[in-house]
């Protein structure tokens, strides 16, 4: 076979696979649809193929990663060796991480054939949306920081699978606005974040230095529901998704992803279908506009933030245009 023939054959592979997947899927739905029986391996293979093609179409120059959390069993071996410090690596954090991971247990995330996920931002845009019932139907619902649920169920629902947070954004009693089995996922931006969690878990003396805002000194999170997000996700959100430098130049203000855009990237890795709501900020020129569906904070509070909100808005628009995410409500 000539080199030209070989190249032609390789180009036909995706087309052949598409038709195989299509006819296998039709066979599956005709034979098993509504029967409760498990799908055939070929259907799973085709599903995985479609997901891989969808992931590759994003051109993020990275592999899809569905293991979200740091684990004690592989922590000191090869999977999480790092040359970077927090927030983009674990170098220098090993002592605190060892103690934290020793008292948090493993957890298997939902293993549906197709995992549908809703990432619920805290933005004002979700107010009066009446999306609550729809949000509760997703397999996985990801929420952010201390955003309340009680009193806002009609718009934001009340199901929470994962809640991403850091010490300054922690609510002292997670049980108020979360389900009993909600996973509280710490996003460690700095060494003090892990130290805070260690002191909470072991009931040690709290050290208050190192935070831009005092975190809860009493935190009622349950050890069995706590996870630590792998810094891999924040690093790739910054470097690949947002294209911001991991090491700012001297005298340059550091820029980090928001927990919102991080949650979207986590969902793109873990979920098969990603829908979002409550994202977006008002125009910077309108400093009096509210930014959350709760509370009284306005755009003025974001003036000196360590985030590039314009860049994040562009990336979300690009992901929407590519079909990677779908908004559940109108947005600007």
C-alpha cells in the first residue's frame, strides 16, 4: 500500500466509526430502550469515542481527567509529584496534605452512562429564573463558595453534589445550604488554606495570619465529606483555558481563575453534558449593579480582585460557541 493510500484510509476511520456508532446506537434503543437493561459494550465504546472527539474539538492541548481529588493512597508516589507550589502544585504543602488526607475518605462519583452536570454560578442573572426544578434533575450539581440555597430554591434548586470553596468563602455550617452527602471540595490557593483545614480537622489552635478575610474559626464540615481538589485543575484552567501566566512578572499583580471558571473546567473534565447558570458580571462601568442573586455586594467589590473577568467572559463565550457548555437562561 502506498503512502497516499495509507493516508486516505486513515481519513476514512472517523467516518466508519461514526456509522458503526450510529447503527449500534439505533440497535440499542430499539432493543433495550426503556427495558432497564445495561447497554452493550459497543454502545459504551461509541459513547466514549464521541466524548473524546468533542473534547479534542476544544483544542485545549490536554487530556481529559476525571479523577478530581487528591488521595492519600497515591499521594506520595508518582501521580501527584509537583515542582510548583500552590495554587498550581503541591510543593511545600506535603506535611499539611498528609494530615488532611489521612482523615478524609474516598468517594466514588456518580457513574452514569452519560453524566449530566449543572454548574451554578452565584451571579445575579439567575435571580427570578425559576430554574430550581430543572437544576435538581441533573446527575451532578456544582455550587460555589458560600452561595445560599435555602430561601432561593425556586431559582437555584436545592440539590448540591459538589461545593467548591476556600477558607475565606466557607460558611461556618455547611449543613444549612447543602445536602447531607454533599462533598465540600477545598480549592487550596495557598499554604494557609491547607493549614486552616488541618487545624479544623484536628481541633488545633487556629492561626489567623495569612488570610485576606478571616475564615471561620469554627467550621462544622464533616471529615468524611471533605475533599481537596487536585491543583492540576486550577493550573490548567489558568494556563490552557484562560491563557494567563502562572508566574507573573516582577511587580505585576498575580491573576488567578475564579472558582466559577474553575468549576466549569472541572465539569468539562468529569461530565458528559455541561450546562451552566448564574454566570456573568455587569459592565465594569456600572459599579452599583448587584453581582449575586443574594446579598448586597455590587461590582464595586470586584474592583481590586485577583481575577481577569473580561478574559473569563471571553472564554465562556468561546465554550458556548463551541457547544461545550449550554446556558440555562438568557445572558449578555
